[in-house]
């Protein structure tokens, strides 16, 4: 890395931009634009290979188009093109009167070189960020510096019915820097509350389009997971905004459940496209990773948990490429496990000791249940009669020993309103409609 970039960072890898500066200025201080090719931290051969792949895919392109495709300033692209012209790989193409700017295309030698480059790597996108620069930027954006206060927690859950004392446990757990294990019966609100916690992390970070480990390019930015912000890519001027090889996004939130397989936690290589993709935990760096329904995945829970013992201890994750090359990245995320199963059936006590917080979710008290009942009625635009919720508690929950769960008011009221719509009746609740809803909601094994 060049001295001009190194000087941007403090000794511990964290900068302290002026709190009063604009978002654009803050992001630019995190990842300043490369001024020279050396500042990119990438070898010219890799950049030229990527540039000729863009020309191979796009045909004849202007300097501006190549700059946008590569995420690099026009002056740097021009320097690469001059080098490639000297090697006989690119040439200037004629332009019409209406067109502005020089147009560039590949020579026959350049097309052959581009096909060779594509055979080695199918990646065609913005220039990657070298691993060492990425580590500096991700350390500067660490989620560990994002402290949660009691006022923030209370504001976030102001309209949510939460068991007594739960907020006083959730808040500190988010500041601990340790994994969080949430467990309890199905329907006790674990998924809803843990996903609600992600609202605490709405500030901005920079996510690289891709990172380079040696000559291997690994795609990181995932539009299905990362929420880009702002008007779009930074401009093309050297002094304009942050390094455009990064995308400004909200802190990432990755939520996975039963679909999780072991391959999703490792670098994935697609032989058809010849492209590498980052694992889920790398895409969640500087953000939140929620593993919901632990024990229901396509992979045994002990494999998932053992995979993360070392990263949780050391704060680093160790990955490998198909070539056998190994490297490490920061394991900088809020990791939340959620399960309906007995934690001791999923992990031994030695592993559970490594998890800072174990939060148990229990069924509701009657007053909490009735409060949620009223909220669901308001949400559906029907009158709230407290006698009906009291009737459900005494005549059904107590009688059949069914615990009071947060999901029950929503589900039972929804079924009752479905019946009213089918019968052509005015939307509303009655003892008969709620009895019918109960009978169709719960499984009966008594014949």
C-alpha cells in the first residue's frame, strides 16, 4: 500500500473523522480514492486483464464508460490503456461527429489475451480491493465501536410487548462483542425480537465490490443482502468522494435459517462462470449475522458451531481458495444464534461457555397477552373487546394447557377474520368465530 493511503489510518487501524463532517467526507476518510496506480494496491497486470475483459464484453467503449465499469479515475484508466496500446492489445477506434471522447477497442491480439484472461477468471466488474486494504477499511468500520444505549433500546421497542427484564438483557448483549444465544419455545417471539434488533445498526459502511487475494478475485458485494445508499456511484474526479471500488451501504444484516449448508460458510467457486464468491459471514462483516432455527439446517448444528469456535475466540476467520491458498479476514459481526431446541442438545457446555449471553424466551403473562391482542385488533381495524381475550385465556389456553405465546393473537385473529370474509360478514370478532379459529389452528389427535 502507498504511503498516501497508509497515512490515512491511525496506528491501530482506526481513524477518527470529524463528527461534524458530511457522510461523503466520512466515507472518503475511510477509503480515500487512489490517486496513482500504486495506490490501488493491485498489480498492473491484474488491472489490464480486467480492463481487456470489459472491452471484450462491451465492445468499443469510451474512457468514461471504462472508468465507470472499473470504478477507477479516468486518468488511471488512461495510463492502463497507454500501456496496453504499447503491447498491441488495444487501439483507438474512429468516432462519429456526434460522439465525444476517444473510443477504445481490442486488437486481435487483445481479444486473444482477453479470452485467456476469462479462462482464468470469469469476474468482470469494478476493480477489486487488495486484501490488506480491505482489512484496514473493515477494522475502521468495526461494529464493536457501535455502542447501544438504554434509550435506543427503549425507543426501538416502544411499541413492542417485551417480557419484563428482557430489554435489560438484550441491550448489554449487543455491546458485549460476544455471540448471543437466544432460545425458548417456538412462537415466543425470538425471531421477531432478534430481527428487530437490527434496527440499531442503521449507519453506513463501505462494502467492496470484490477483494483480491493475490491474483484471485472474490466477489463480496451482494445486492440481495447489502442495501446501497445514496444517489449511486461516486463521480469520476479524483477528489470526488470515496474509493468507488466500494459501495456505500447500511450495515449489513444477514439472516439465514434452514437453507444454510456448510458450503455457504466457505469461499464458493462456480466452475461454470469461473468466479469466486464470499461466504455469508464475510458478507456480514461490520454488521449482524442471525442464524435462525439452529438445528433445522441442512448441516448438523455441531458442524456449524465448531466452524465458528476459533473465529469467535480470535476475532478472525480463516478461509481457503480452491488452489489451496489460505488467508484470514476479520470476524467482525454481531453473531446471534436462535433456536427452539434445548441448547444442551445442540452444543456441549464447553462451547456454550464461549457464548457471552444466553437469553431464554418464555411464554407471556396474561396481561402481556391481552396487550398484544389489543395491538393486533388495532392493526386489523377491528374493535378490541378485552372480554374476548380474557375468554380465550380462560376457556382455551388454561383449559388445554396451551402456553400464552406472542404469535397466538395474530394467528387466531387472522383465522377468525378469514372466516368472516368468506361468509360475507362484517369484519369483527366473536366467541363463535374465535372458537372456530382455535379448532382450525391447533392439531387435534383425539379423533
